C-alpha cells in the first residue's frame, strides 16, 4: 500500500572544495526532489561541502557494469539498432 | 545467483576482494551482513531516544545544542544503515515500524534510562566509545564496499561524541563534591554495562562467519580489550574507580568482578555479591529487554500513522 510517506532513493554526491572531485558520498530516501535536497544536506553534514547534489537512483544509467544498485536502469536495446 | 561457493568467496575475501553488490554474495555472507547491519542500525536508532530524554537535563543552551547535534548524528547513522539494508532486500519500513519493541537488536544498555546530565556524558564517553571500537574495526576491515564508505562519516562523528563525553567527564571530575560522586555512580553501572555489550567471550562464541567473511577484524574479547585500554586510563586519570586494571604479566586488562553477573535495572546496580551467572541467563535478561525499551521505540515512531493518514 502506498502512503504519503513513501520514499524513493537518491544518490548523494559532494565535493569538499574547488578543484576536488565530485564524489559519491551516500544515499538518502525522500518522497520527492525538494525533500531529498533537504535530507541530504542535513544528513551528510560531516563536512562543510563546497558543492552537493542529489540524483534519483533511477536516473543513473550504468555504462559497463551489469550488477549493483543501478543495474536495472540499463536501457533495453532497440531491435534493429 | 551468486557466482561463488561459500569457500570460494571466503578465499577471495582473504585475498582482499571487496564486494560491491548483493549479486556477488553467497547466502551465508548475505545473512551475516544483514545481522551485523541490523544490530548497527538498531543501536544507532535506539541511542537517539535514550540521549533525547537525557538531553532535557542539559545545563545550558550550548549544551542543548551539542546534545541534540549528537542525537541528529545518531539518527542519520541509523538511516544510512537501514538504507544499506534496503539494498540487500530488507524492508526499512518493516524494521523500523513493523517489529515489536523487544525484537530490536540494540544492546541492553540502550534500554536503560539516562536520568541526568552526568549519565548522558558518561554514555557519550563509554557507549559511543564502544561504538567507535566496533565500527572503527568494521571500517578498517569490512569486505563490503558500500559499508566501508558509509562508515567514513560515522567514524568522524562518533569521535566528536566521544570528545563531548570526555570533556564533560573531566569537568565533572574536577568539580569534586556532589558532581564527582554522581559521576562515580554513573561509572559504577555503565562500565560493566559496556563490558557486557561486547558479548560472549571468545572461548564460548559459536563460529559466526563474521571474521571469515571479513565483516569485522577483531574478536569480542579483543574489542573489549581495546575499549578498556582507553577507558580504564581515562577513568583512573580522573580519579574515578573502575572494576578493572591492567595486568602487566598477562599484558591485558582484567576485570575485578564476576563476569557476567546479574543487573538490577531499577536500582541501576550490578549484583557483584551474587557471583557469576551463565551467558544463558544474560541472554534471557537481554531478550526480556530493559525498562525503557517500549518507551524508546514508541518515541521514534508514534506519529507515523497519523501523519501518513493526513497525506492520503
């Protein structure tokens, strides 16, 4: 049963300062993009991040790996392509 | 379907292999990891209400802020551990909202009331230190990549909790009089509580696979020694007495009381005078849960149903 508290998974990426790589630092469950931003910022507060962003898990498309959390996002091959 | 047999996976792990997804796990590995993560998540979650009730005794707005910052950290750590469990196919919804209070897997210490500011800071000094010993060991040794990465944040923050505990223990110890007496009373019940937290001694422990799968690196007795090696000198340095000392000949810390022994949660007192009990009796006490179990569990989930109904 779906409730108004249902949440989806977001991947959290951040970089500590200018010149640093953007790193995957964790995940957060949230009912939508706006709260995902808030929850990520409040949960991963161990650093004074220069930049943080969140990506819905379903939007990450793996290129070379066929297992792991994003495996189900591999696009189905179009017949004849 | 796992590509390895149990023995093949253990051998690969011994060679430094890091697992990144459930597909690579054998049933034995998955089961051992789920047990470990459930204990971790439940412990973080139940520390929050224990500290939250105690934070009401904070003596200033500054101390309120630090106490609540610690509670916020603990909830975030719980959230992260439950998220890792979801990726193993275990429902967070069920774990947090679907179980009976006595089914949570946190240690007995977090079923106890923390009744004043001294008890809160000693909990930071003792319980959070136990957390660092256990999770620091997991962080250094775990063969599960997502957990190793998640623990970077956890380790960093638990160190702050420990520092908070130590600084305040020092302040109370220096004050003398009633403050020091109260601090000593905290140590008297919370020291053996933390010692017991590390679980069965190695000579009685059934083989759990956690070491073979490198889900942790040190045994229960080794972790207990690590905890004592910093806690005993800290307390001695503050003029507090603890029922343990360093034995030079044995090159280890030894307890000065019957272990394990019975606990009277109402009086917050260990019954040293009644002598040693079996670990079977300890497990019975743990299973029966402590005085705050239902109250703490209810406090983290009481509004779930009403808010969900407003949103539908």
